[in-house]
C-alpha cells in the first residue's frame, strides 16, 4: 500500500525516545521524537498508531504493573494529546482520494463523528482514530471525551454525519454505550464501536446491536471506507432489547448500588479486624473499590456475560498483587455480595464464577483492600 | 368432512339426507353423476347457469375449472385415495364465472354422485384484497413516517424522502426545495442511489411546478407530459423520456416544504387512483417531516449564534503560563449554565493576563445570560484590572442597576510570568478561595475573601499575592464541585477536603491534565446523579519552556 519502508527498528527507536521523554515529562523531547520520526519519512498514520498509540498502551501496562503512578500516567497522556495536535497541525491535507459516502454519486466525502461515550475519560484512542480518519480523507468531527448522548444527537442532527464511531474503554460504560448506540441508530445513522469495553473479540458490540466493531484504528478506517448502511430509523421490534434484563437484576443492582456498597463495607469491617484501624480516607477508598465491584457486576448482568465480571476480578487481583496488596478481601467482598443478593439467581451465578476465578489467583492472606 | 361456512351448525350435509330443503338454498347447489351429467340443481344454480338442465353435461354449462374439478373428483385415478380425500374434506376450489368469484365445495354422496355447493365470494374477496392493500399501505406509511421523522437534518430528510418515494412510488423521485437566492436544491433518487444538486431554473417552464412550489392554488398531484420535463429533471438511469410524470406539492407547516416529482419508465403502468392517494399521503408526511427538520435546523442555527459568546472559551498557553478550563453543565441537554470563566491575555508578556471564574446564582439559560453580561462588563473593565477592588466595585454597580435580581460570586486572577516563576494576584468576591498546589504536594488556600457582587450597594474584598514555582498550579473552582453529592455510599457531599486530596495527587501535571483529573473525579463522584454546574480553571507554571509549535491548543469537547 505504501512505498515507504519504515524499518521496525526505526519505529522501535522512536518509541524508546518517546517513552524516555515522557518519563522525564519533557514535552519538547517528546515532540522531537515524534516529529523526527515523521520527518524521517515515517507515514503520519504510523507515527500516530505505532509510536504514540503503542507508547500509550505501554503506559497503561506500566500503570497496571505498578511501575508508574496515576499522576505520571496522566502527565504522559496530556503530553501525548498535545503531540497528536502538533502532528496534525504540521501535516498537509491528505492527497488521497476521499472515501465517498455510501449511496451517493461518489463525489461527496464520508463524514464521520468520533466521540467517547458519556462517562468515558480515556480520549486518546478516539483522538488517534479521528486523526487517522482525517489522514485517510474522511471529514471528521471529533467531539472528545465524555460526550453526553443528548449532545451527540444534537450534533448529528446539525451536521448530518454519515456514520458515528463511538469509543469506550471501561466495560462499566456498556449500558451507557448501548443507550448511545440505540439513540444514534434511531435517527438513522449507523454506529461503529471500538475500545476495550466491547471485549477483545467485539462480542459486546454485537450484543448491543452496533453496526460494526473494529479492534483498532486501522480496522475502523477500513470498515468505514467500505461504507455502512444506515439503519432504517427507529427499530422497535423484538430483538433490539436484551431479554435477560426482564429479570430486573441489573436495574435493582444499579439502583441499590450505594446500599449494596454500604452492606458489603460493614460486612467486611465485621469480618476483617484490621479494618477497624482504617482512616476515614482508607475506608472511603475501600468503599470505592466495592462500588467498582458492584458496577462490574451490574455490567456483567447487563451483558449477561459472567466473563466480564471474572475478567475484571482477575485483572484487579493482579493489580493488587503487584502492589503487594493481598486480594483475599476481594473474595470476602464477593461472599458478602452473594449474601445480600440471594434473591438474584443470575447475580449468584456471576458471583460464583467470580469466586472460582479468584481461587486461581495467589492470595496470601485475608486483609483489607487498602491495608 | 365438508363444513359449510355459512351454516356452521351442520357439519356434514348431503342432499339426500337433507331432503329437498337444499333446493331453496340461496346458494347455488347442483349434483352431478360420475360421468359429469347434471342430476339435480336448485334455483340459485339455475340463475347462475341458465343453460343448465337435468342431464346436461357439466362441460357445457359450467365453467371449465368446475367441470375439471368434478372430473378429478368423480373419476379419480385412484379411487381409494380420492374417497379418502373427500371424506377428510377437500380444500374448496375457487374460480370465476361472469365476473363473480365462486368458491365450490364438493360433497360426495356415496354412490359416485358429487354435490357441489357454490358460494359467491366476490365481495369477500374484493374486501380482503382491499384490506390487504390498505394494510400494506398503512405499514408502508408508518415505516415511511418513522424514517422521515428520524432525522432532523434537512439534507438527510430530503434524501430519505426521495429514496422512499423512489422505492415505493416510482422508478425515480426528485425532491425540489424552495429556492434560496434563485437556486433550487434538487435531490434525486433512482433505486438506492441518491444525488443532490443546485439548479438555477425558471419553475414556470415546467407545467405545474411553480404552483406546486408555492403550494397555491391548492391542486392535487398533477400529470404532465413527460416531454415537457427539462433535462435536469431526468436522472441518469432513466433512459429516454419517462413514461409518466407527476408533480405533487409537499405541504409543510403552513408553508410549502417543496415539490415531489415522480417518474415512471415508459412501459410501466401509469399511476392508478389508489396509488395517487398513496402518493398524496406520502407527500403530506414527507412535507411535515421536512418542515420540522428545516425549523429545527434554523432554530439550532439561531441558538448556536446566540450562545456562541456564552460558551466557555478554549483556554491555552498565554505568555509563558498554562491555562486550562473545564465546564460541565447541570443539565446534560444544555451547553451553557450559571458558571463561567475567561482568560484575557495581557498585551504582551510583561503585562498581566486576567483570568476570571465565577458563578451566577441559579442555573440554566437565565443564569447563562447573566454570565454573558458579567463577562462583557469585565472585558470592558480590563484596563482597570490593576485594581481588583475597583473592578469589583464597578461590576457591582453595573449589576445593581440592572433589571435582574441575581447576584454572583467570582475570583479574579491577574497572572504574570516573572523569570521561571508565575506571580498571581488573586481576589475572591464571595467565592471559594483558590487552591494552590505546591511541588511538595501541599495544598494551600489563597488568603483572599470578599463580598459577592450584585447584592449589596457596597462591596469589599482583600487580595492575596501568590507565586508559583515551575510545576505548581493554582486551581479556581465553583461550588458545584465541592457541593456535588454522590460517592460510593451515595448522597455524600464531595467537599473541600476531597478536592484538596485530589489536587494533591496532581503534582507536576500540566494544566489540562489537572483540569481533566478534577472533572473526572467530580464526575465519578456524582455518577449519574443530579449536580449543579461545575467549572474549574487551572493556572500552571510550566516545567520547561513551552513548545511553541504545540501551543496547547487541543481540539475536542463539542468544538465543531
């Protein structure tokens, strides 16, 4: 496709330079790493995805492995965001032919709106996609992080976009993403989704009825270039809904989130003597962790997929393990959740799956989450 | 078993069992023998088949479909299976006779004769046909309405109308919009392809077009001679002159929404009366949807123009200092509210820049309008910004003499970079004190206080001077953040302590990252619950010389 030959070692070098610069919070050096790669002939798309995007993924892994702090990750992300902007401003308009909108006469370029779902603050993946699409000749409206669905819909009415690309990283946003997907389709515009929230195989994208799913920005660009059919307005027939939600378990868990969190917190305090010595802040952090578990349980009930829950638990246990925090409290929290939700058969199934998954994670001793 | 539809009480009736009463039946009935000779028939059958007589051959007196059916039944290839089928009931036959639709029910008499009961089905069939057509049309109209109403974007709505018309009404459809500066938007659909173009034309050149565009005089769909259609109106894919062309006005909300031109290829049948009615119903829906979309677009355009000045500005790097702002309105459907912020850059790097963040009592549009006035007033007072007290006094005076009774709190921050450090003069007017994040992770509140503006005749305030070392941040925020209710245990106020703790984790972060983090933490705290307007501004002394090419501009957040 491209005549340019970027050696993988060239990309490696650019990545290492960028990684080092971000570690020093040296914005100038970071920009130099990126712009030098571009000036050396690396296509902008490769700089965006294989340098900036790749380093961003490494940042996430480094955080999960406990090698960098949240603040460091945040600072690096802020610099990365500016690098994308700098790169975009210094890149001449794409000479390629513009992908035409489907159903037209081939002369009108396709207009894509890129946005993160409401409550989603990880904007960089969507930002990278927006730049990749611009580079490939699409007309792109990038709305950024955390876009309330009413704003998205108003924007679509005003611009007449041909297609929407929605990004979400956290699976707990799936119900919100579902509402956004449905709302956009209801005004006759197809939606493709991407991001870790939709599962590594895109299974939740299919579940929520998205018109397409892409594992990465290049795949998303190809998918869009193929042209997506517009959904036929509001669909009200059966099949649109999720029948397993009829049991109301998701609704009830979501509605009683604060009470469930309090019940589990008090239960933990009774079970784990060390928690009596917790400061108010430690107690609140523990409550936040419990609320997070409840949120993931709710998301797994929404998708009716216990793997969503077990995946989160094993990941959390691993994050805790590398930080030297025993994950025994996780199992204890599941037991307590199970006690207070005995009327919810689906929740019971998911909690049991969670306990089984945690049994495989080494957990030295039962203790508080933030002991 | 043979069941008589109109005499459901009797399940199996043969002429011999029923005696002669069948002869008086209003339904035609006849009995024929195995060879097809008529044995007996009633008066109704005689009316239907005037040539029928006892002994006449069915072939000569009844329609062929009935005679054939009798032959198959009376002399079947395999007698047993035929008997079985007669006994277990045969589906009734249908056929026409002199424009009537007849249903024929055979009944086996037992010794080779077959009795035929005939029911005139014409009216029922016609009614069923009409019902089916009507149901299809209703379903189609419902579907069309759904599709037409789904988008409030006029261009998409025009395309939809053209595509639906081309799919269900004609081979090609054109939707012509009312003119803008003598140019007419024409959207053409052929099959599933849709194209748009602008045409400068004289509508009176096409018979009926000018009237249809005006919606007056009110005429129903009009048929024109296809030869009179101008070149621009004959789309690709329709070879040669079309067979038939109709022009229909699209009635909008009081004013015409445009014109629908339907084209059928020559060789295809022209529109019949029911299709014409359907076209009219479709036109009514398309016109209403187009009007709604145009009205929404116009209102949205006006709103955009009016609120442009009320939207929170994009903040960036000014004279060696990083500024970043973030805003979340209390109502998700709105983009403006009672909180506001601005940064007015100094004339040069030696002059102070003025940052301001404030909160008008109340929320929503009314509060937003007042934020606009305050921002304009402060802009006008910029030359006096050396003296915060004076600025606040003048602002207070302006607010006191205005018609409204709202008041506001705000913070003024005059910012100048001096060497590697940033000097801030901060003055609070009834507003939460700015927080200063030190490189040590300590968080201090600036020692400034004052009365709010717009409520009392006299205002007083006390300023504080603060210096920021590289990497340090001054955070201005509104009480929407600290008073946000939520948290893991629900309904707990976020409070200043949590804000300070959250800020303490932001040591060394650039201004945008601080703002984003504060917004994210507050956003997680409230979850999906209700909250007030929330605004934050971070003023940060950068670590290093700023990358001028990057300039801190970032696209995003509702910028189009």
